[in-house]
């Protein structure tokens, strides 16, 4: 029997069959021994084969080949990865200029991972109704930086309704991953798009301006005009995994484009003579924050460290 994994609760997976029935499933005992290094060998969005048992539950015994997936380093196990979701048409990275502030390093790490697995990303700048003058200056800076590189940015407020119709249009007929730091308003945004869900939402710490985790497990929700939303737990940091130092530049489009003009083919863009990237950095043609994010990913994958503050 074939099905789609629509929820992961740690040890159990909820699978929607082709007949539209939802069945609770576990992974067959020997499944984990097939060289899968992630903490969750089966992810939301996976298309799987299951066999039912007398109790009414079932076992997952095979995963169909994935179109793509998005993965991050597990925060507590530096050598382990965590697959956030599989078979995605696009990702919405929900960010905020304040309440809490999303750091560009986090944005860049997510974008680089999405580039690596060929997943288009839209940046959703949320909670615009709360912004003061300084927040708007930061917002305009973020919009300019990322639209210049080629990423679409949308201003959104669930309070005023700003940008919501655009978001709904983008969702039609597609499987869309929603991701972001804790507290950026992912669940509130999804509740506004699908009010019948009534997902749990959290408040922001007044002293630290950081969010609390309210979504515990990843889950897919069907959309009335076709497609699905994948809601994922908020994360503090986004650790990249399995990037070779020489390929990291490929996942920063503006760095990759300029790197063709470097004197050496194996240029690391750190100290080499004739490096076109360093020259572009000096001329402010490449953002310093993006370049620093590029270096941080190389360092993480070289020394094996993962700093959750990113």
C-alpha cells in the first residue's frame, strides 16, 4: 500500500493512503540499518510503502526516491543530521526584523541549504505592524540585499492583512515548507491561511525578544486550492552538514557568479592573489554579512563544530 507521510511524532508516523485514509505507522525494525545517518530516516513529505497489521496500524518498509529534501545538523548531535521535510516544491522562510530579530547568518545558512537541494525559497518578512523606524530601516536593508541576489521578499502582517493574498496565491497547488526561528509567527500565519487548524501559538519573551517553541512535530496540512503546507518546529540555529569547503561558494549565487573571474580554479576566496570575490567584497559588490556567512559554513564543516546561536 502506498501513502504520504503527513505527520512525524518521533516514534510514530501518520501516513495518508491513496484512498484518503490516515494510518499510524512505525518503521520496520531493520529499516534504520540501511546507512541512513539522520535522526529521522523517514520525514514528512516522504512517499512510502506500508504494510498493515491486525491492530489497525502499519509498518513503513520502503521510501520512494525523494525529489529533494531539506536537512540541517541536529543541534545536540553534531555528527547527526535531521531531515526537516522531503519532496518540497518551495520553502517559505519566515523572518522578522524584531520580536524576535532574525539574524542574517541564520537566513544565509537556510538559503545555502535550499540551494544545495534545489529548493526555491521565498522570504516572508512577518509582523510588519509592530515595526518602528529602526525596524523599517533594517527591513528595507534586508529586502534590498536579498532581492538583489535573486530572492523574492514579501512584507506580511496577520494583524493588518498585508501581503496575505500574495502568499495564498503562491501556495496554490504546491507543497510548501514553512520554516523560521521560534517566535517569528509561523503558526499564526498558517492559522490565518487555514483558520480551521487553530494551531497553538506562543508569546515572545519580553526581556530577550526570543520565541518559545509551540510546534513540536512537523506536519502537513492540505490546502483548499490544492497543495500542502508543511509546518515545522521553530529552530534557534541552522547547522549545515556535509558541505565540502570547495563547494560552499556554489550555494551563494552572487559569490559563485563572481568566482569565475578568480585567477585560480580552486580559489577559497580567503587569501589568494587574484581573487575576484575578495575584490568584489572591497568594492561592496558582495555583502559583508553574506561573505561572513559563507566563511562560517566552511568553518563549521571543517572543524565539525555547530554553534546554535546562528
